[in-house]
């Protein structure tokens, strides 16, 4: 057999060397002409096909449901089941490897990951991927650069400064060290004085206000470069028995990296940003903290952290960021008598990289807001824009009076959205249903939401109009063409996968008066209540997380290239595994939309 078999393609990339030899020994090459039926419904597969050249289309009845290209394989499920449930037809001239049934059985028995990636459903495939990623997490974190960690500003003093003055600097800057420049030495030198050296200073008996700090500084500095690896910097500290290193680029001092910050960075990159947000005394300082969030997201994603956990961290960080910004621009009375809410993906806890603002302000009934309320809300929207969250093109921001109302007005408006069969009204309702309180009195949002759900939602026509938005974007067959490379190369995951899944779940949640706001939480509640089966719930959750991860991966790549973040996926550039998972995830959405059309009788609209 040729040595060209691609063991870098899924699911063969998880095989051991011995298992790879088994494949080489048991594989043949087959040829099919365009139009040949490679497998038919009910036929008993004798081989697993791995395409070398050409494309194969999978049909369920007369409907094309999948397409396979070079490095893709089929029909693993039919091979295990003993018969094929679909028809596989050569769409063009095909050259393929054929791996014998017994060899596939041996690989399945010996390698659980291969088995899961070959013929399991989406949820099992994603679990197998997670198991593979987790073993590399610490290694990936250690490979992060020093300048991606939190560097403390370097305080540099003259060697002649007395110890008491240095201690005052410690207190003022909440620091435990200063760099000491001794210009009188030949050659001039740079050292460090830390709180640990204070003990030696006291024991010397010299009045501290007369003791030059230069006499106690350690001039054997250990330094690292900004592009060194965090793991190497930590190893350096352990080797020298020190708690900090100086970060310098040539002669330029960039800051000080402390061991505590390294451990925080390696365990939870969001911790330091949270501390910075809490300590920020101005919008400028908040902006510095906000600038680190995307970097934290990238590091967590590269380390193999599950996208659902990253989204929860981002939701928490953004909530703290928005709350602190609101506290800085709004007077205390306004903060106490209002509720700042975020909506859309931010409200659901599914936002990753920064996108448009979606927020609003609910005022307590009877509270007289300050006369300059418009100026206050405008300052808040401007602050968020500085943080990297551009204004919403549709004006869904608290700086828009239509999204800054009393609790009673919000309740009446939300009910009007529910009852008026207009596209804008129903979309506003959908956005508001995802609302999450980030500052002020969260009870105001609870009251508005309760008032909305108290309204009888027995109108099938209204629910159908609301659910019909699942077909607002994309079409039922277009995404297969994109996977084939026919038509546009870039797929808008939000339109083709995320929106119909999220809105379908949201529609079921509205129909059953559920108060959960996150899609994952809504799915779990729908499974408990009965409208969704356990298997469907797992499939939907797995598909959502896969879409989020793929969109994040695409967005991070765009950022690295200096391009605007669109979240669109370059389909031809996907790996074999990602393309396989994308087919499965889009298939989940397709089945879910069919279920929704039946539940809400959308065909009758």
C-alpha cells in the first residue's frame, strides 16, 4: 500500500504507530466513475472508504444530506451497524482508500477516541476531542509569552534615596519592590530592593531615614525578555529561589513579573483583570483592563479550555467592567434606583470577542432621574465604545430613550412587543428575553420579566410568528454547497447555525414560560420540562458550543491578521475534523428546525 496515507487527518490522527502499521497493511485503493453508486441503502459495507481524490454525495431518499472530499471517510456507522442507511454516489471521478472491515473493528476495539470520532454522534465526538485537548492544557499555558502575563510597573529610584522614602512608595503604589539605579558605580548598575530587605535594614541599627536604599539593594538582577515563555520565567524563579524577575527589552525596562502573578496567569487568566477592574478609579484605567480581555480569551482557547467556560468567564468580566463603568459615570442615587441590563448574546452569556453594544436601563417607578440623564447615559455608551464595544447600529443602547424607561413603561412596552405582529417588535422581544442584570437593582428586571410572563401566551399564531424567525437567514441547502466549496467560501455561522438554534430554543422557552436566559440553561430546563428529549438536548448543546468555538477560532485568526472580526468561517481552510463536526452540527440544526416547524405549525403561515 502507498506510504501517502494521511495520518494527520481525523480520525486517523489519534492512532498509535502500531495502529498506523495495521492500516498500512490492510488498506487497498479503489476507483469509481462519476455517477457510480458506491454504497446503496441496505447494502452491507465491507470497507471504510477514505477519499484520496474526488467527491462523494450522501443521499437520504432524494435529498443530499452530506458531501465528502479528500481525506474524508465514510460509512463508519454503516460498517458497524452491518448495513448502510444512506446512498453514497460518486459526484465526480473518485479515487479512494478501502480499509477492510476487520481492520476497522480492530482499531475500534483498541482506540476509543478513533471509535468516537469515526461513527459517534456530535456529543460523543466533542467529548473525545475535549479529552485529547485537556492533556495539552498545561503545556499550552506554559508556552504563553511573558508579555501576555500581567507585568507590574517598574518603580525606579536613585541609590541615594533613604529607606523610609522607599517604604512610602511601597504604600503609595501598593508595591513590594523598587528598582535601584546606582549611577555612581563603575559601570553604572541596576539592582532591586524588596520588602524582604527591610528586615536587614532594621537590624543594621542605622536610622532608616538616613540609610540609603542602595546599600541594601541586590544588584544581581535576573531578567527575561518579553518574548520568553511564561513557563521558562517561572522555572528561572524557582532555580534562583526568587519571587520576581525584571522584564527588559534591551536596555528598556518593561516591568516586573512576580511569581504570584505567574501562578494566577497559569491558573486563571481572568483573575488579574478582575482585580484591575475592581481597583480602577477612572474610565482610562478601566480601558486598560478591558484591553486585556481578548488576549485572555485567546490564551484560554489555545490552552484547550472549554468554550462554555470561556464564555462564562467573559460574561463575568464584562459584567464587572460594565458595572464599574456605570458606577464611575452615574451618581450613586441613579445607580441605586435603576437596573443596568445587557441583552442578546451578552445577556445569554454566549458572547466571546467584543461585538456591538446591546444594553438598556430600567428606572424604578416614582424615581426622578437627574436632569442630565441623557448626558450620563451617553458617557456610558462612549465608555463602552472606548473599551472596544461599538455602538449598536439599531440603537439598542441605554443612550437611546427608547431603551431607558421606568419599570412600568418597560413592562408595557414588552407586552406590546409580544402582541404586535411586527418584525421589529418580535425581534425586540427576542433581544429583551435574553436580558441579564449587571448593575443596580436586579429586582427591577425580575419584575418586568414576571409582568411579561404573566400575560397569557396561548396564542398559537403569535408564538408561530415569533418562532418563524428561525428561517430569517440562510436556507436549507446553501450550507452544503459551502462545505463543497461551491459558491461563497466563507460561511456566516451566526446566520446558518447559531441564530436558528438559539432562537428556536428561545421560542420553546417562551411557549413554556421559562425564566432562564442562557441557551444552555434553557435547553436543560426544556429537557426537564419535557419538550426536548435528553438526546436532543445534548445534541443542541454540543452544536452550540462547537459553533461558538469555530466562530471564536475564526475571529482570533482575523485579529492576528489585523482584520475586523466578522466571525465568518473560511470553509475550504477547515481541517477534516472541523469540517466533519460542522456537517454534524448543521445537521443537528436542520433536524431541530424541522421539529420547530411541526411544533409551531410554521408551514401554515
